[in-house]
C-alpha cells in the first residue's frame, strides 16, 4: 500500500483492496476504502523527514490488517 500510494498503480491497488477487504458487506468495503484514502492523504502530507516514519507505521498497520483478514 505504502509503495503504491501516490503512483499510477494506486487505483488498481485500491480496487483490489476493495475486493479483499470488502467481501462481507458494502459498509465494510466503504470503511476500508476510507482508511486507504486517509492513509494516502497522510503520506502525501508528511514532510520529507517524517515520510519514512509514516510509511513504516502504515505498512505495519496494513500488514496486520491483511494478516487478520487472511485468518477470518
């Protein structure tokens, strides 16, 4: 997610994440898409000194979500 943010790959990634995380219902899908959009916005707003920290935190957060999702 963090490496796709802000690139031409983002749209495709976002659509795939929608399929992965939003399998249960429309509301869950919307929540995931909103989180993704907030993550990208947070990366865009980070200054050059803080961008690596933000990226590392987001990577860990989304990795945990993916791992949780694969268990359910």
